[in-house]
């Protein structure tokens, strides 16, 4: 089953995200701080991390950059209530985010972004495997 991690210091938002995705085929985890999220990563592999831009002690961008460095296969999505071009550019360049989402987010928009992120990773994996098999074939002939 797909493991999702939501990181936001707003527990009401986390409960709402859990409710909105309860019918999806995902195992949902939540963290209300970057520290808690990093601890969860020590014990589990997450397929997708949805991180709020503004967290208590560390900004969401720093957490996304940490995830990118330590868990590069995790699809990263940023959620923010304060969208601007500079934040979006930093999220893409430093955090390697797949999608930049603004609050309030509609349930269907979040579900689509998660699904598209997973499909993108799957397509990239298949592409890498086909390149390896072509290279193996070229060597063996």
C-alpha cells in the first residue's frame, strides 16, 4: 500500500486531509512538525510527502530539501496559504517539489496531485528500467 505523509502544524487541517483521503488506497501518516516528520522517515519509507510551507521551527521548504536529499524517491508536494512566485521557485529548485498547492485545497485537487505524482514516479522508473534493459541488450549482442 502507498504511504503518504502530511506535515502541517495545524491539526485541524491534518484531520481534514485524513478525512478527505480515507476512501483512497493509501496508508496515511501525519506529523505536526518537521522534527516529527524526520523521525517518521527514520522508520518508514514514504511514497508521497505533502508539506506545509510554514511550520513552527523549520520552514517547509527546508524539510522538503531534507527529504529530497535523504529520500529522493519520495514525491514531494508543497501546500501553502501564502503563494507567491518566489516561494514556488524555491520549492521547485531547492525542494524538488512535484506540485505546488494552495490552501484551501479541494479534496479532488489533492487526490489528483497525489495520483499524478505517483504515476510520474512510476513512469520514470519504467523508463529507467527500459534504458537499463536496452543497455544490457546492447552489451550482450
